[in-house]
C-alpha cells in the first residue's frame, strides 16, 4: 500500500507515541516502517547506502534493510547503541557534528529526533550534507522545542523554561531526566530549520514539512509562532547538488 500522509496515519502514530516510554519497541518499530515509506517518496531505497545519524539501539535497521538499503548507523552513546543487546555490525561510534565518513560516502543520510540533542545542531546538518553524494538525499527530522513534547519527559513544564523544568523533574523524581536541558537537550525551532534550509548551498530543498501531521496541514510551517506550537516535529529534505 503506498505511503500517504493522511489523518489515519497521524492518529496511528499518535497512539503508538503514547507508549513511547513504556513500550519503545512498539513506537520506534512503527516509526521505522513509516520512515521507510516517507523516505521512499524522495529516493529509492533498494540498493542505496544509508547512514542513520543517531541510530540508537537499532529499531530502524530491520526496516531499512527490508527495503533493500545497505544500512549504517552512527551514535555517540555506547549505552544507547547497546539498548537491545550487543552493538550490531555496521554501527559506528562517533560524533554527529563531525561525521567520520568521507565526502559523498552515502546515498541517503537520515536522522530522526537527534538534532535537538546536540549542542551545535546545524553543524550536524552541514555534516550530513557533506557525506551525501550528489543526487542523494538528506532527511532530517527533529522535535520542536515549543511543541507539546519539546521538553521530552519534562514536558509540559518546558514552556516555563528548560532549566526550571529540569529542576522540577529532579525534585519530583529524585534524579535527573534522561534528556537534560543544556547538556543533552537543546531548544531547536522551526525558525532555526527554515533559516538553515535557506542558507545552505550544498543542495536543493525538497520539503520543509511537519512530520506527523496530515498532508493538508503543511501550510502550518509558513505561519510564524503557530508553526512552533502546532507542528510537533519538523522534517527537512534536501537533495545534494
């Protein structure tokens, strides 16, 4: 069945997201299958070499390989990489802001919900473009700070400030959140993404769209303020020149 960004898909992903903390396999496996469908509308994955920047424990590996891609993953967190057991073959430990790959090494460079976790997000975006071959695709998706899940497990208190939300979480739970504002969680916005897409000169921007929303809501990304609150997650797709 062809992939389509309809309302039914949005509802299905939201239902799966509700168990992201208690049943991560269910959510991330569903998101991986959806990613294959969405990414395939921009580039044929059969025979493509794909780098997943921030691939984590490997929920996306099986889905991309099943689509015919040669899959490589990179992550800076060894603990995160081994979350499903051992570290899988084809996995590289490294820094997303300084990718240990040559120029034009891959056909597709993909990253899902990682950009908000690095201190220099647009350096990472530039690196993704660098390692992608001409004609290849960069697919960059990240959680928006002013969206309902911008603070991750500290939400919705992040609306009062990331540091306040972090302190409140620590008081309530007796330990730091996994995603620590200012250390492993940063405020990244739609405005930031649009600005990077306009200033980068390495490729042609194919899409800047809300990832989980239905297709008819794409206009939201063109409305300042509203787009920050209503789009939740942004996708930027660039074809390398």
